[in-house]
């Protein structure tokens, strides 16, 4: 009996050593190894970074400021934003005479805040915005949490707010090529930080349309927090592909980047017991924010990344050219998807050009609806009103006026109008 107890004690004592050793091995094995490259001198250029108050975004902002860029940080909390600004400038050290970092209010889940932020960026830096790096993201643990617009909170933050921001900055990004401090002309860039979890994601644009963004697919109610996050990351991949096509022929590159598995504040919305249980593995095995930032900085500033947007294509299927509204889409078209500076293959879902175009169109409608005074968004926010995700999306056949070719059911539209009144 004694020997059994001793054996059990030895096994228990060895578990921490195995976890620490295995975690350290995994981290070393997955440290970033970027190909040889040269980072541009960004002096005189403006870089907009979302999600830069902590984690990957803050590390990216510091590295880009170190290259001479004026960095504009969007932050929901002014205090955190100012603290991040001081940290970013401190990380630059004495490498530049006068590094610049500005903090502006930005809540990506609030489309009014997005418009105000973009307006201020344009007012301060008209013609000089060279790069937009979209890092901000949310993993919302509680199912059913919604933004003021009624859209799912993670979808509103990770996708709707991002698409709205890029639409507002499109005149700046789609202008003439930038000319850096070296005098070399280069494309402007949009860098969207994605995730390999997008391969587990699912999005049905028609479900997004019928629920006003409260759900992304038919099985939404049964999906856990990580799968819902994966759904929004798939949306990001489809957005990158659509923008690469939309801006074809313009001097702007759209690059999606996976930073790998990273230990960041994204886990903060999970229960305390889960955070405590997984902390040792996350802290020891996953990449640090500084390591993860290297691939993002490559996409934002490496000379070798210039012109990569849309460099890869798939064989076009029959009738591969389709027109939806003002947007012409080639379903086989892909933007660049990078991991540590190397192109990687996205999931099959991320290659669906038809879904990408339709999702872009649906999101555009939701963004436009937020501008409409009839929606009463601001009054709803003040009252704390929320549209529930459980609202029926079907109607009685006798009351349905939908034809096979229509995109909206009149009965559902009337229900929405009543809820938003």
C-alpha cells in the first residue's frame, strides 16, 4: 500500500513538470520564423490601429511607431488609451527624435462611434493614411449579448464595425499610392488580423439578413463562445476577399494575417475558473503578443508584402463573373492570407466568393440602416432596449408576400419596424 501511495505521489509531483516542459517545447517549436524581409521607413505616414490598448495591437503599434509612423489608436476607454499611448512611446525609446501616437475614442460595436472616429482621422490626416491594421476583436462568452443596433455583440465588434470603418476610410485608402521617406512609391495597406479558427466558422448571409445580425447561421443558438468567435473570423476572411476584389486596380493591398495561438486579453470574458485553470498552459505554451506582432508588422510594412493582395486565384467556375449591385465579384478570387510572412491556404468557406459578396451586401445594409433616423438607435441605446436573438425568422404562409427571387419577407420587415419604433 505504501509503495502505491509513493507511486501516486511521484506521478502527481511529475504532472507540473510534464506540463511545464511540454508547454515550453510547444512554444519554442511555434516561435515565428519570418522570411528575409525589409521593413519600410514609415516617417511621415499615418497608421491607424484598432485594438491597440493591449496585446497584439499594442505591440504592433509600438513596432510601427518605431519605424517612424504616426500611430492613431482607437480606444473605447480614454484612460486605457492614454496608458497605451505612453507605453507605445516608451517602447520606441530613443530611436526617433519625436515619435507620435494619438488616441481617439472608438467603440467598434457602435457604428456612430466608428463614423466619428473615421471623420476625425480624415480631418487630422487627410491624404496621409497609409495603413489600417485591424486587430480589435471580442470573444463574447455569454450567448445573446447584443450591441445597441441589435446585432450580436461579437459580430458587431469583429465584423460590422470593421467593414464600416474601412468604408469610411475608403476614399483615403483608394487614393494615389503612398510615397515614403525613401521616395519609393508603394501601395497603401489594410491588414486584418484573423485566426485559423475561421476554418471552424460558419456564416449564412441570409440568416444574418433576416435576423439583423443577431445570428450568423442556423445553428447559432447551440454554438459555444469559441465557435461564435470562429464564425466572425470567417466573416473577416470573406471581407478581405471582397475588398481585394472591390479595390482591384487601386493602389491598396488587403492582407489577412493569422498571428497563431496567442496569450492575450481575449480570454478575459471567460469565467474566472476557466481563466485560472487554463492560465498556466496559456502563459507557457502560447505565443506572446510581441511574437505574434511580428507577422502583422510584416504585412503592414515589409517591402516584400507589396502587391500581394489578390495575387492568388482559384480556377473560375462556370459563370464566374457575377454582378451584385455595384460590386463585381469573381468567386475564384482570393486576397493574400499570411502566417509569419508566408502565404497559407484559407478554409474552403473563406473561398466562397458568392457568400463573400452577399455578406458584404448584407452588412452594408445593416450599416446603412444604422444611419437612418427611423431606426431610433440613439433613443434605444438610452432606454437600454435590445432586440432578442430568439425573434422568429419565419412567418405564416398565408401572410407571406415573399416571391422566390426576393431577399426580404414583408412580414419580417414589419416586425422589425415595430421593434425599432
